[in-house]
């Protein structure tokens, strides 16, 4: 089967890493292959929240095997997402550098609400069409996501730092299942999830679905014991808890349907699930087939079809902060024109890659003035802060930070971006944005006929040629461009502005 017809999603969870390969067939996503490995990285965070050497090695080995399977896929056919453990890990960059090399593709660390969005996307696509209001709950290794939605549209998304691995390590660290340990674990889970009583109370949904991880494991045990397949009930949870208490520890547990790799974390997962049932007044939960990895696949397909949720999120954020949309579009048109001259189409920079650069530059232009709602003074700093501390659906944490740095750097001194200036593509985006803002300073369409830009990224030099009659016609713009030359002089990049 040719790889060009396939899509792959990799979920780097706290307990397991999963690879899902699918193919679109008559509008439906058909599974081609599914691989799951219990890596249990969530157990590998030390007291300082650093991944241990063993935890990183387990992850690298797994990703090397996944990488061999998806070798030959195009980058736009693959999406790898990492969740709570790597959100928490202080040394995640050290892990990710080698992890990306082993996998052969970028790995995105996504925020909790983005994880929730992808979970709901995966669940809703694999459910029958219905007008029901849905509550989706996903208890993972170190986080629990809850989502309200109807059809394929999520309306409320939250992520809480409570999960099967984290709770098993904290409340069953001695390996014993006792009544007191379960009580402590359930009380602690309710404390973390307390806000969910308001956001996800029983009046807001018609049917409850559980996705992946703990819910699937509990359902497998209950089904094997004769309970209704595909459902988790209060009575079933009480029965399973009783069996764990009688077994006292994982090694003694003899239950059909419990996989060996799930035994060490089923106690923590069950305590969290019981807390969810109690807080949200759930009597029964239907086990959904979709999960995070399916949502990542559908998101890939949506992006290829030009239905990118990120664009609508940028529009929404710009409107929320009352930006001047005409100015944003003016700056965007100018910046994209400049960037296209700085990054000519070559075999080293294919069309798809250039389009990604242009798209992200467009988003930065739309958002470069969002900080003005807070204060006109240093508004670029306020805008960067907003982007570094907001959840925008569809964006990874790294993507949002990149946008924040473009917004931060679109005016003022450049020393604040010292580390980012090592990335040539970022520099060219930033240079195009800064010059576009200068040319549009009067909030009218600029005259570009007298300007020419050529870049030599290997020498870190950009030549800006200004025609003399253009400079006479637009003296303020010419002055600001000469000042811009001085700003870049203090970096490793050289902007040479000369008048013909």
C-alpha cells in the first residue's frame, strides 16, 4: 500500500505510546494498523519533575520502532502529540531532541485543552449521528480530560492533573490496595476535580462517554465478568473495587480481562473514575471507540482540506481583543509579500513548507496588536504574554510560543530574542513582519514599488534596496527603515539598507 494514501497519529501518553495508521475510504477513516506499547513514562518523573534516564530510554526505543513503521510518510501525513508527562517534565527538551530523531517526525507537546479537543474530535467522529448533548471523560496516566459537546462541536473543554499513573504512585505507592488508600485517593481526586461539578453537572448533558485508558480497562474487566459489554456502571465499579481490596495487591489479582501492564495502575485509575461518577452524578458510562489518536488523524485530514481550526481561533482571539482588522490584513499582505522575496521557491524550500511559513506569519500579523487592549505602551510585550498564557484550539505549546516571540519581536530591540535568532526561518518571518509594520505605520497601504529585498541566509545577510525617489516620496518610512538597519546591527544578522 502506498504511503501517500495513509495518515499516522502517535500519542505519547503517560502510560502508553500508541501508533494509529488510518486511510480515508469513501469519507470514512479505516484502520490500517494499531500498535500500543506500555512505556509508562509517567512513572519516570523524579522529585524535581525530570524524566529519569530509564524513562527517556524506554520512550526513545518505542519511538524508534514506530519510526521504522512510518518511514516514507510525508510530514503532512503524520502528527505526533505528547501529553501531561511531557507538559510537566522540566527536561522535556532533552528528551524531545532525540525523540524527534528516532521517530523521524516532529513531536508536539499539546496543552490540556488541546488534548481535550482532539479527544472529543476522535470520539465524536466514531459515534452515530445524534442530537444528544454529550459528556466525554478520558482518564489518562497523569491527566483527566472532560468535554461537553454536540455533534462534532466541543463547547466546554477542561483538563485536570489527576490520572491513573499519578494517583497509583501517590496513594498506592506501597503496592497495597486498602480501604483507607482508596478513600484518600478518591477524596484527593474530588478536590482536584471540584470545579467540574459546575462545568459538567448533570443538567448539561444527556449521555456520558468514556474514552481510552482507564475506562476501557475497567470495561474489559466488567465485560469478562458478565456485565453488559461497552458500559461502566456504579454497581460495576463497586464490584471491581471489592475485588481489588480482596486481592490486596496487583500480584494477587486474578481477573479475566485485566492485562498485566494495567495491574499496577488500575487502583489509581479506579479511584479517579469513582470520584468522577460521584461528582457528576453519573450512573452509567458508555465506552467510546474514539480517542486522542483518532482526533489527531481527523485533525490532519481537516488541515489538508483547508478546514484548519487554528485560523478560526486566531480570528476569535483578535476579535476578543478588539484589534484593527484592516491594519492586521494590511500588515499581513505586506509581510507575506516580503517573505516570499526572502524565501524563494527552491527544491530546498518546497511549496508546502513556504505555505506553512506564510500561514504562521499571517497569524502573527493578525495578532501583533492584541496587547493594545491592555496598554499602548509596550503592547508587544502584553501581546506576547497573552499568547504564552492562553489555550488556542489546534495549536501546540511550541506553536503558540513561536507566535508570541514574533509578536514580542515585531518592534523594539532584538536582544530579547537572542535564542530564537538562531533559527533562520524565524528570523526571516520576523524581519518581514518588522519591515511590514514600518511600511504600514501610517495605517494605509504602502507603496512597495521602490523596494527590493534579497536574502543570503548562509551569510546571515539581507540586502534592502531603496530607490532614491521612493525615499523622497516617503521620508518617514525611509527614516524608519534606516533605523531598522541599526536594530539588526546588534545581532548576528545583517540588514544592509542602501539607496539607489
